[in-house]
C-alpha cells in the first residue's frame, strides 16, 4: 500500500476541519434559549362570578365533601398565553369559596389573582407565579393535567373541549402533535 496515495484526501479533510469554528458567533445555534422576555398582560379581575353559568368538574375526593365548578365565561387564554378562570368550591353544607386563577401551560405555573366567596372576589396584590407540583389529586392538578392544559403541546385546550370533558366526566381528548383542532 502506498502511503502517499491518501495524502491528498487527508489534506483536504484537515483543511475543511480547520475552517469550521464551533464557537463562531455567526453560525446559527438552534439550541439557544429564546431571548424574548415574557410579560404578563394587564388584566381586570372579575368582581364576582355568575352562579347560573357554572360547569361542574370531578375531583377524586374520598370524603366527597366538596363540589368543584368553573365559571364558563371566565375561561380564557390571553395574548400572554396565560389561561385564566374562576373556580368555585362548594362544601356539602353550602359554604362557597371562589378564586380567580391562571395557568401558564407548558411551564407548569399557577397563580391566584383573587380569593372570595359567593359575594365576590378580593384581589391579591402581591400574587406570584408558583410551580404546580406533579401528580397531586387536588383541583389545580386535575384542571392543569386533565382538562385545561394540553400536556403534549404545552398550550391550553379550547374551552369547548374543556367543558365537554367536564360534562362527560373524562379527560380532554388530546390530538397527536401536528394535527389540526
């Protein structure tokens, strides 16, 4: 075998390797984190909920002491991609607690904007985003994992699909990634 036979090929390959600089700033880096900073939109907190416009949903509560509802007109996703809603919890004795809350689907974040009862909601001025723990059986986890947020796409499910699943006491049908809704 003649060693000189492969010399041109070796020179050609080494020239190409020397021309590539992995730290070159002009190269496109598809793995770079987005530099866009997220800003929450200014919202108007509802003063109360409409008791005639509630959709019940099921939470596996072994004591069966509470009923859980979403006020239908309150379920909306804003331009900031936050899905907000009023949740109402009624005890078996008739006491009512309500809150205006939001999810950042895909980030597993949750925020309570206001707390209240059947008379109205009181804003929480220093409300902050909190990470929602995985695998719980409280109403927030049920809403996030099973109903409001699409766990495959990280986006909110359409309200009609959410309410249909609540009505039928099942999970939201999750389409395959890339399929149209």
